[in-house]
């Protein structure tokens, strides 16, 4: 009987305005109350005891020793995700997220050499199947025979597999929350361990980075393909999200699905995936954040001993494709036997642009809580929607979308919600938010920062993301200062500048007559 493997969570469609503050967590000074200013945070950030370690192979490690529970949080972030995949490779980063729980030459197997010998035969059959389908000159019955033989050989290789040994080693050591996620721009692995077992993380991670074995490859690829069927092909929300991004980004890889297209997933081979891993998942492209009850000198020693000898690897080249400017509204209408959904996106600059903080505040003015404008109007007062969410995505390194998702309540239609949304945006474009709205949102940002700072894992995520994307862990706090410095006029200006008719892409899905 197959043992359950670790659940893998990934960031798909952002939900709620707070996503806009993902790189803007705020540390609230102890005892602070009332209006909050950027100056309040400066001393606290300087005092955050981050020890920075850079190994000779380029790996960056950030350590924050903390008193409290005898646990340590680890977040390993690789700066490689969906945007870095080449033609025909969509979904490769997400597939790797799954494969790296399969073990190594010594973990998860009783005989790695026997497995490898069978892999050669399995992969040759896969290549034959792909080639036959491309040429369309081989009978389907022959292809089916090869596919059955491939499955049989993979079953034979499975005789040497010790299921879930990697995760069980960590579980026996007291690990919690072992998980991973893939985004457009990153692949992230994380876990929490008792302080006394912290060295185990470095030993296992070094083995996983140096000696991964992508066993049960075709079975796991089938799991990913089924995930795509469930979350996209059979899901109105997933289909709407994917087709909306595809319409908004006709050239930039933000328009490609992180989960991959079915065509590409069917073709991906084990050697191709392994080569991609060895090129981009090395120390030079990794940031490790370690937060908790631990000594920074111990971390430095273990990191050097276990991770310092690994080959550096490469960083993905910057995405050179620039999405052409949009000059007119784009619309996507998807017939589907389901309740209607609405999704609107306006093109906005990347996360490092000076307008990004004001756009984040704008998202929260619209949907950040029960008193936000769209929630109050659409959900509370008019009862025409079950929910409305604003966010900025799908990433932050390149120009993206200011997005609004809304679900109408019959007899209201997406067109009814559109009109109401545009009316609220027009008001903000003319008058901006009130001073009370602005202060409420700044306090929300600060409160969310407190929660993340109180969590070792939350702080580790902040530090890893900031260092990986922007080169400096302090950037997350600088962005927080920028959010707190936003004025009413800034919010009015970005609403008027970006949330225009010619700059938007609108997608609807649902039954005929309801969308």
C-alpha cells in the first residue's frame, strides 16, 4: 500500500488584498499605539540580529537567533520558477517541487544502482512514445503497448523504493510543517525542527541538493497532470485565471501556467528535468533563512561543512521578453456550466517601482476587510456578490497586474459587478481615499507585520524572499516604510493612471445568460 507523501502547497491565484503586502511586512515597535509612521520602524530593523553568511559557492544564509521555544524554522528559497522555463518546459519547476521529496542515492531506496539501470529502459520507452506521437506514423495500439511496458518497468523499479523515507526521517526527529511551494518566480522548501536536531537539516539538504534521485518519475508526473486536470481543466476558477493571464500577457511568461500545460507535461523527461535541476537549483541561486533557538556560529559551521562543498550552479538569465504596451481593452468570455465568475486585471509596474506601495494601499482600500469599498457595497449593502478580492500578481520581478476577482449572486451578473467596480474606481480616481481609510489600512499593514514577526517561520519567509528577489534582507522593511509613507494623493494618482479602460483585461466564465 502506498504511503501518503507530504502535501505540497503552492501559490496559485492570490486571494485578498493583503497579498499586495507580501514583500512589505512591518515590524511594529512594542507599545506603539495610534497612527504609525515610518520613523517608528527604523531602530527596530537595525536591531534585528540577522547574521549574514555567504559560502564560497555563493549560497547566502541568514540566521536570526531567538529565545523562546526550542525550535528552529528553515526556509530554502531558489530564485527559479515558472517565468524561467523555456519553450516546451512549462511546469518543470512545479514538477521538481514534487520530485525533490523522492529521496537520494541513499535515502528512499534499497538499491539505487538497480533503480538507475531500470531508469535507462523506462526513459527510452518514454522517448519512443513521444517521438511516435510527434510523427503520427505509429499505431495507437503500439504506443499503448509501450506505455504498458513503461508502467510495468516503473512498478519493477518501485520494488527498491522506501516510500517517504526523507519525510519520515524528519518526522522521527520531531519536524513540523514540512512543505514546499512553486510560484512564478521561486521554488521554496520549508520545515521546522527541534533545536537539538537542527544539524540534521543541513545533512539531509546537502544530500538532497547533491544526490537527488527522481524515482517514480512518470507516476509523479501523472500526479501533477491530474492536479492540472482538477485545478485548471475541471475548475471554472482555475480555467478563468489561466485564460485571463494568457490574454493579459501575450508574450511575457507570466501568461504561462506555473502548473504547466498538458502538452508540455506529457513530454517532460527525467533526464531533461534532472539537467534543469542541476543547472538552476544550486547554492549560487539559493537563500537559506534560519530563525529560532539556535547559535549562529553553529549554523555557519554546519553550512560550511555540509553545503559549502556543493557546486555553485547557475542563476536563470533575466527574462528578456517585454510585454508590449496595451492600447485597448481585452475581453475573454468562457462558456461553462457553472456559476459565473468575474476577473479584471490592469497592467501595472513591477514590485520595485515607486508606485507599487500606493497600488498596494489601493488594493486594500477596495477589498481589505469588511469596511473596504467593494466589500461594503457589493457584499454588505447591495448583496450582489459573495466576495471580492484585489491583489497584485502573478509575481513582483516584472510588470504584472492589479487584479480584482468577484463572484456575483444571482440574479446579479458579472456585468453588474463590473459597473459597480468601475464606479468605485472612478470615485477613487477623482477624490482618493479618505484620511480615515488610509490610516486604517496602514494600521492593518502594521498588524499583519506583527503577526509575521512573532512567527519564526513567518520571519524566515520574509528574509528569504527579500534576499532572494532584491539582494538584501532589509528590503522587506524598506518597502514597509514606503507603504507607511503613502499619501491620499498617491492612491488617487495610481488609480487614475493605471485602472483605465484601455489598460484592462476582463474575463468572465459561466452559463449562457449569467455572464
